[in-house]
């Protein structure tokens, strides 16, 4: 189920047009599948999607379709019907959203307004990584990546959305502290800095880093 809704965010208006009901801030939808043998319930809370299948004759929950090792014609047909309905919901009720952090979204909007550029998703194996480059010379001035926090040397678990920007070596030596500023993740560690887009830095500071990186990416003649 996870893959259907990966990198997607629900559009409440589209959900309601599809048939979802809003109840206490949640969106709920029910439909019969497999020729009426099962009732599929879908619940959306924030960006999280939960589903449940119920046998319409017995009223008992059905879960074999979620068991990878479960085989056979019947469970295969249920799994196919279940997947087909979720795929329709993902296509008609959700919109693509690679990055989920609010500061990342604000940064992307700022870059579009200030420079007219948009993230480019260049790596099929890493769909949640993107580069931003100047339109005039094609040089990168920002990269947006999703990484495990531990890979930055941070103690807490989970992932982080990060920004890579160009920086003068002397400034990088001054700022890099392993807490707020890091040497470029997957970049040249003398000329690129990394910051975490989790409100640790203010928007003004982040936007300023991008502005300087944009300037450094200009052709020098």
C-alpha cells in the first residue's frame, strides 16, 4: 500500500469529489470490491493513509492480501482489486509532493519566485533528491536531498530534508560546526555547505545562503 501514496499528498477537494466524507478532520471512504465480497474502508489523517478490508458476509476483517507469502488464485484476485482501487484513489485524489517539510516547501516557492527555477529530479534511484541550477549557465546552486539524520552525524533517528549550497571555503571553515552547518553532503567539502531544513535556521538565513550560492554559481570570465 505504501508505494501507491509515496511522494503524494491528499487534495481534500478532490477527495470529497471522489466520495470521501469528512468526519472530525479525517477523510473516510468506503466501497465494495471483488464483486461485493469485501468492503474496503480508506481513512486519511493528515498525509497518512489507513485501509481495512471486511468480508461482507461474515463481517470479519480480511488481511491475507497484505501477506506477501500468501498465494493462490483467490487471494491474488483480492490483492489485485484492492491495489486497483488504491491506485485510482492515489491518481484522482492525491498530488505529487516529493518534499514534505514546511521549510523545504517555502524554500522551493522562494526559489521559483526569486530566480524562476524549479528542482530537477535527475536520479531515478533517488526520487527524493533534486538539483536546482541557474538557467543561464546550467550550474547547480542548490541541491535538496532526503537523508538519514545519522549520516550527518546527528544523534536522533529518522530522515531529514537538507539543502546543499555553494560557500566560500573561508566561510565554510568558519560556519561548519556539525550542528547547524555541515560540510557538503555528497558534495565538495571545501566549496559546499549543508544545512537541515527543519526550522533550525530561519527562512531569512536559508534564503540568504541560496542567494550567495546563486552568485557563486555565475560564470567567471
